[in-house]
């Protein structure tokens, strides 16, 4: 199986670092500068495979001709990217989406691909340069089938060094991931802290629980106590990680807050329910986005 990974951010580099040890893999990046650096300097995955000298890299505007395409770009970049690649480049090509939130689900209806999957990333990763990523928390990637043949991703599940698991109910799995992202990402971005500080500081942890209690009625995880344990567990596994939302704010980029908190707010509005804490978090992150962009 040949794999193409689209996106040169933390997750894209991390996934490439591991999968390229097993499969013929190409990473597609947006900027020529990053492409040239990877070709010249190679890739370093700290706390993982280490230094990889020969990186197969191309620009994301190129044709994706691999069997499996893993989309590891940020949520706001997906519409433009998919519009430029509206059809499969080869017969029976498979797409696997690794975005946070649920905003990308609306884009899937217009895609001419027979095999579509979503992946829910629970690994911690931090990109420190165009050629270096740190594996800061070992978790898993939960893969769920949207449509097509489940066996298309079977080779990925045998990789013990970089765990991936298959889950049967994609809606439940997506909501489980949405719950984690809706709590950890906005709070760490707002406070400017590492994930683990949400647990080590009693006041931050109370804030976590407040957000959890407000959004749980609008998600599908059936057991609140197990859902809370899962959120805490992910926070512990990624305790040294800076959330992607915090990293985006610090870099002056648009965040994925619309794709993460937006669907929850829409579900609440459909029931005529106001979520004051979630709305506060959403508006706070959008305000920080506006402040950062005005400074750049």
C-alpha cells in the first residue's frame, strides 16, 4: 500500500515519520520552503523514529496518486484543498481525514471517492521547525468508516509502534473526540498553558468539569463517568503538549474553534438551549484570533 500524507504540520510530520518506516510514503506540504528543507535536512521525530534522512516530499498542489491519502491539514484549509483535488487521482483511492472537530463532515457529500474514513488522533505532537516534530504523548488513532470498504485501512492496524485501532460507530467516536477537543483546546488556548496544567491546578480542573457538564447533553457518549475519565486520560497522556489551538494562536494562525465548538453550539440552538460557558470560550478564542491577526 502506498500512502500520501497531506499536511506538513505536527500531525502530518508525526504520521509520516512512523508510516514511512513501513510503507512507501510521500508527504505533501504547502510551502516550497518546507519542501526544500525536508529534502536537504531530512526529518527528525523526537521520542520516535528519530532522524529520517530521505524524505519523499512534494507540494500539496501536486496530484495525489497513492492508494491511501491521509489529510492532516487544519480544518480551515480543507475546502480550498479539496476543491483543487475534487476527484480521485487513481481508481479506488481512499481518503482518511484527521481533522479536529466535525466541520469537515459537510464537505464529504460532494467528494467523488468510494472509500472515506475519519481518524481521531490521540497522540501528542509538537512541531518545533519545518523538519522537526516531538512525539509528546503516545496514544492512538481511532479510525472509523464513513463509506466504502473497511479493509482499505487494515494494513494500518498492524503497526504496534504507532497504534491505530478501528471503531465501528463513527458518530460516537467523533463525538468522543469532539468532547476532548472542546474541553482541552479552548481552555489551554485561553489560559496559555500545557494540557497537563488543566489537571494539576484545581481551578483549571473545575473549569474543565464545568465545560464538560455543559456540553455532555449534546454529545453521544452514553456514560458520563467513563466520558470524564477518558477526557482526563487524554489530558494525562498529552500533559507536556501544547494544544493545537494554543499553537495556532501563538503563530497568528486561524484556529479550529469553529469546527470544534461550532457543532456543539448548533446542536444546542436546535433545542433552543443557551450554552453560556461554551459561547464564552468560542467568543474568547475568536477575539484572540482577531487580536493576533491585527498584530501580524
